[in-house]
């Protein structure tokens, strides 16, 4: 993951780690997202961020998703803040393996919509949510 973040230095890559009394509870990354595909171009005045990774410690899994939802909410607020120069808000993107029901359920609960799968990403589906200011 560190190598990937280093490659994204120009895209304002960010890493956050959340801890609880037992240690690392969750972590996520996000970065500015400029794509070569027009399906991902936000309208004028909107920024674009990709939630690159979001991991939840095993001890917080399979408990209804409230903790994961909170971590994702934190990631989205931070992504919105990172793109402060865009007056209307951001489009936040996530890539999820098509068989990962838990992650797709979390995204759906948080307002994300399935957008598209592209051949370059193999089994990954692209999901997005629009977050206005």
C-alpha cells in the first residue's frame, strides 16, 4: 500500500488510521481522482476523490455495519475537505470486487450507486456518491 500511495503523491494521497483501546480499528486512503474515462468526469465545479482502501479490523466486523459506516462517513468528510477548491462538492468513488457483498452493502447504505465496470479493472465495480457542500 505504501508503494501505491507514493505513486499517487501528485494526486494528494492521504492515509488515515483509526485506533481504539485494542489498537488499529480501521484505516482508509483517498486521493484526487482524474480518470482517462469520461464515465468518471464530474460536472464543472465538482471535485473527484477515490477512496482507495478502507479496512475494518475483524473485531468490528459482522456487527451490523455501524462502525464501518462511521469510518466511511469520516473518509467522505475528509475527502470533501481535501477538495475544498471545488465549489459544488465532490464525487467520491469506490472500487469493489463484484463478489464483495459486505462492501457493496456498506456503500449502498451510505448512498453510493453502482456506476460501471471497465475492462482495465477486471472484477472491480465502480461505485460513487455525490456529496454537495
